């Protein structure tokens, strides 16, 4: 099932109450409300000596924009004292679409801040930050109808995680690339501080004449807009990193905020995370920030300088290295978990039916006195992320991640060859099996077996081993 489409437009900035914060963050306080995601998240990292392509983001109907308008998002901090809220699908819809398990059902958010307010644009973005459970809850088309909250789509990501999806958990936020709307967001407190540059990569959308139809997305993105292959006619896939080269002279920009943006684009760049209608590029600022590049009406100088930035941006094609948010060298990896436990589970034996839990990334069994087993033949255990498809002849390693005595079994049947190519047998927690991928038309069978005497869970990790 494809993620739901979204309609993005550029509207004038509006003043809304956004998230507030009264404390300060330490320099290395990663994975927090003020500094989301890990130090080595690509949002918090920068390339060293990047190389660039020649393509230029084209002009379109409007001028480029940097905005906290109705199609951005607010970030709302939950506290342990905040009550739980159940979000449902809108009246007359199929229900709330949960992107990870690819199903429609209500979701109960354990802590819901009273200040939560969806963006007023039709996308209705809102990201709820719950540090108690280490989760950013990301909504699309969130609405409050009386005392009931509804939304069209729900996704989640780890507050201290990568900030980007992985193939197994391929959709983790409300943007088309599967990232939360808060990824790359210029925050309220950052705007107020007026630094020389923002110390993270930015989030950017392009319109259709700038976005690529083939490929529609590249690493680190795992998805693109549903109609991207039909609507796009440009050169830049979603997920691409664009930067201003080191030679770009920021001193020629007269607006201090544009110089700040340009200095950020020279150091960290911006990831293309979504589509918009008619604007060459939009960079997103948290709703509620005191941010307006045209405070006294339309400013031709600012508009012209935004076009200068547009003309200078280039796609990053390589780098000699990467530096994380703590200044340490590291190498980003595309070797990420391929396995999910989503899909339809049916009872093999026993009296207890295990169910997939997205937040656990596992099949969860309640306490039972005897062993129960469920099986999943849906083939949804591996999503078809283009840059992460299994490679014929490559070696892979699957590792069981279980609790309470649960066991995982993973098998692959090659439909073309008519034979089983992989069968790990039952793996306890931490046990691994290494195998060579040889299936041309694979059919997966996943088995989850419960423990006894206590609740148990069954998940796994599948990585390329060579």
C-alpha cells in the first residue's frame, strides 16, 4: 500500500502558538526536544569536501520561500503528566492510516500536550514529542472535532534515532520521504538566538519541475509522493542533499537572515523531503517562530536574493568524509535493517494469538502457560525500497530480537525455482543465521513463537553481511 498523497501549497505566513521551552540544552544533548535525533543522524551531520552535480533548481510560478506558514509544522512537547489521547480516522473515512503496519486503526498516544495544534494548511501537520517513550508522533491532516482528535495518517520515529526511515520501518513521518515534519525544521529557539548559521541540515520541498520522476527518491529517503513519477519533470529526487558550494559569496546577500540560511546551506545543506505547488524551493521554519522575510510587505531585494540562492544550490554527489554533531568523523551506512514483522499473522498452534506492535517493532504475545505460534505469509516483512533490495549472491545475516523466551524463524521460498532457499530454524534472542541470497522471486514465511509464563515478543534484524 502506498502512503497517502498530500497536496502542498505555499500560503502567506500566519502567527500561531507553537511549541514553547523554558530550559536550555547542553552542547551534546542529542535526542531531545530541542535537539532531536542522534549526533550522527544525517540531520545533525555535514559532509566534508562535498562534490556537486551541475543541475540547477528551476524557476517556477512563485519566488523561493523560507517560511513558518500553514504548511510547516509545530513541535509540541509532552510531559509525563499529560493525559492519553486516542486519535481516530475522520468521519466517513476508512480510519486512521498507520503507515508502519499498513493498516487502518485508532492509535492512543500516551501523553498528549494541551498546546498541540495542527498546522492550518490542508496537510495539518503536527509532531508530538514524547521524551518519556522516546518517540516523535507525526500526523498528517490532524484535526480536533469537539473533544475528538482525528487524522488521515500516523507515523512515528525515535526521538534519539536516525531521523530517517530504514527499509524495515520504511515510513516514519508525515513528509513524503517518510520523515517527520520536524526533521530539519528551523526551530523557534534557533530563530530567537540568531546564530551565524543553524547547526543542522534543513528540510526543503521543491515543486514538480524540479523533482525527478526517475528515480523519485534516493537514500536516505525510502519513499516519495504517490504521484511523483507522473507529475515530476525535473532532476532532483526526494532525499537528495543540496548545498551551496564553498565558493558562494554570502557577503553579497544584504538580508541577515538570508546570510544565515546561506551559511547553513554551505555547511550542512538541505534535504529534499516533499513536494509543493509552484514554488522553486521552500525551507521550513517551526510554526510560532517570529519569522517573516517580508515584514513590511513584499521585499523585492529579499525575493531577488532568494533567487540567487536557488541558482547557486547544487546536488551533493559525494564527499571525502562526514562529521557528526559532536565533530567526530563517521561513515553513513545504507546497510540498515530490511526486516519488519508487519503483515497478517495467523495461528499455527496454541491458544494465544500474537499481534504486531509497531512501537515494539515485534510480534507481542501476552503471558501464556503454553507455547503458541503464529505465521506470516504476507511478504510484507520486506518492503521494496529501491536502494535496499536484496542482492543476488550477497551474504545476509538475520538476528533474532526476542524477549520472554520468544523465538523467530525466517524462511525464503523461491517461487521461480520451486524450492526453499533459506530456513533459519527457530532462533532465540541474539542468535543469528548467515545465508546467501539466491531467490529470484522470493516468498517469505515468518514464524513467531511465544515464550511461557510471561509476556514475550518476537522481532528480528536482517543486514547485509558483506
